[in-house]
């Protein structure tokens, strides 16, 4: 292993130990893999395809195109604020652990608990939305191609198969999963670009730019009733209509949840998060424009049960359209976040156990798939009730993103920035991010169809109220007595890991590699520990080299205890070479 790689390995595991955790997951992911995970979970083709009809009826092409640009800008701002926090606190817990570290000490467990449960809700809802969207695509495409009769029960059965396939993929070793990430990146870039080119090339006619960027359509009225643009205002329809864009660019916190498996996490995980948002924004915009420019009959597409399939078949014929739909299906990870939340006691503790055979949190994967299936059950009785999962996923996740950003803004003394930071732009961008999250939280709880009945009611506030009632109620009833916001059994383990890292390697401060990193010299056989607070600490002779006496510094490991350690960048070699 090159010395620079060893350097980052020690820094990654040392920083994790300073935060109070041991290295349990294999750290084998690169920047490309970290980017690919978030990029694949965002899956713009899935979000756009499943909500394209919603966008056409709630604002029309103009809101879809311009709204995508606006949403992309605000999402990049939120992502930049999250990347700054991730660089400082690189653990797989992501937002809930960030909230714990950034909140005032006496309220830290409370904010961690609330953030964790909203993040968990969003993770499960977005998994349900993506996989149910894929199941719907399969069901509707089969209905168009061979007369298959789609029902809610059959679609739910397809969902179960899709979830099972994702469970099996998650249980593969990390090495195998990396190659799947490569495949996903290719499908979601080259595949979508090829689809866009094919549709534009084969479409008999193309819509003018004025239609794509300025056409407003209000189809929110049901059964001949007036739409919300007349009952309220066009701005109301436009605000509600951007749900398609905001829901699509979602799930990029996967870069945080996978940072304990990413090498050079303090640098590459934030870059992976931001590049996933930027790449998805560009790819998604290209796909939306290609589809909008290729619409042949707007009313027929708008009223179609699967508008994207209608556009593809109008442009490429039935055979070509079905082939492109299969490509979309091929282009369509909440388990790591739940692993971390379970590790800290937020959900059943047994869910954090890493299976030695799979090197993955198997119970967490199965738990996540089961919860996603349960959340889809309302689709049997009410399609509207299930459609609320898109809003639930959006609000749940963005609330969990916004709480730690707000904590860092309100309590800057607790925010010790890492290698990736926004400098003087940090506070203004955090304010913008928090205001935007508050805005979409309110807007996506509003009804999107008129009149409001039991079948058109937006059930998002109900789901959020249930989760909020449970999260707040459980905190005040029992969780506040035992949930500390971090693992309660990590202290001695992590102190020993810091000790091991210190004994395993020492830095030569006077020598630098060609890549700018300090060289490392193995210190095998040296028994010179430096953890003075370890109860099992044994005094060792100082004549065998190791760290300088007096060179150790007192550092804070979270909020519960302190250890003596030499920071990774300040290790020095003494004694004979």
C-alpha cells in the first residue's frame, strides 16, 4: 500500500475513533464509488418518469423546465452546506449525528433523535417511491405491449420482487457492489444521453422553445372543477408543481451514509455528494428537454397513464418505445443510515450487527425492505394516499438535512470545519438553505388537486404528524432517559483503536512524498502506547522509539469523554531510524 494511502487510512480511522466509533465497515470505496452511490440513488430518470404526468398537469412544461433549474440551484446550496458538515463529521450516521455534534450539549440527544427519525422516514419513503415507480413502469409497459391487465395487487407483487432483488444486491460484498456502481453510472449517464438523442432524432416533429420554456398549464381541477390557478393563483400551482424536480434530486446524503466505507472520507465524501447533485442536475435537465421537445400531442400525453411511454412510442414507434422503456427500467441505500442509527440506539440495537459473511448489516437491509413494502400497502386502497410518499420522502429527508445546517448556523462554536469548507459564504448559504427547506416543507403539504376530497387530499401532513408524534412523544416518555445520541459502549474500544493507530504508524515530519503527503515509517514491535486515559494502559519503556514524551495532546472525543492522543498530522518519529 502506498504511503499516501496509509496516511489517509490512519487519518480516516483515527478521525472516526475521535468521534467515538471503531472501523466496522470495510473502507474500500473511492470518490467515484461514493459519487456513484448518491448519483444512482438520486436516479433522475426514475423520478422524472414517474412524476412526468404530475408535472404536465401541475404547471405544465414551463414550470417543469424553469423549475428544474431553480430547484437545482437551491439543492446545490443545501448540498454545499451538508458537504461542509460531512467533511467535519464523517460518520455513516449522517444528518442525525451531525445534529448531535452541532447542537448545544444539553439538547444534543434530543435533536439527534428527531433528526434521525425524520431521516429514517425519508429514507424508507424514497426507497418505496423509487421501487414502486419501477414496479409501475413494468406493470404499465406490460399492459401496453401485450394486453396484460395491471391491478394494484399485481403492482404490489412486482414491488416485492424488486425489493427482494435490491436486498440481494445489498448483501453482496462491497467489492461486488462497487462494480454495480460502475454499471449504474454508465446507465445513468451514457444510457440517458443515448435515450435523449434517440427520442430527439426519431420524433416526427419538435415543439418550439416557447412551448417548452413558457407554456403554463393548470390541470389541477378534477371532474370539471376549476384548478388552483383560478381558486388561488398560478403561483400556487407553480410552487406545488416543482415537487417533481425536488423529489427527483433527493437521496444525496448517501455519500454521508457511506463515508465510513470511503477512503479519504473528509475530502472525497463531500466531493462525491456535491458532484452527484451537479451531475444529476445536468443529466435530468437534458432528459426533461428531450422529452418536452418531442411531445407530439400534448393532451394525449397529459392524459396518458404513463406519459413518458406515450412520448417514446409516438417518437420511435411501439417497438422502439418499449426498448427505450426497458432502458429506463435498467437505470433505476438506506441500510447504512439505519445501521448507524441502530448502533447509537435509535432503533433496535441488533440491527447494527455486521454479518461476517456478507460484511454488511444484513438485518438492517431486511428491515429497510420490509418497511418500504409496508409503506406501499396503502396503494391497494387509494392511489392518492400512496402518491403522498413522494412528498413524505422529500419533506422527511430535507427536514433531516436542514436541522444540522440550522444547528451549525445557530451554534457556530460547535462547528469545527474540516478540509472542505465554504469560508465566508458558509453562513449566508446556510440561511438560504434553511429558508428553502422551510418553504418546501409547507408547500408540499398543500393539496395539489381541487376540490379536496378523501381521494384528492394530500396525506403528507398526516404521515408527518404520525412520525412527529411518535418521535416527540417517545422522546419525552422514555427515549430521553437512555438515548445519548451516540453508542454507549464505544469508549474503551475506540480508545484502544486510537492507541493501535498510534502504535502502528508514526509520521516523519521532516520528509514529504512527491504527492505532498508525509511519509510513514512502520513502528512494528514498538510497545509505546500513548492513551493515558485507557484503564488497561500499561507503561512501556521509552527507549524503543515511538512518540515523543510530552508530544501527546488532550483532544475531545465527542461530548462524553476525553482521551490523550497525538493528532494524525502531528505524529513524529523519534529514536533511532
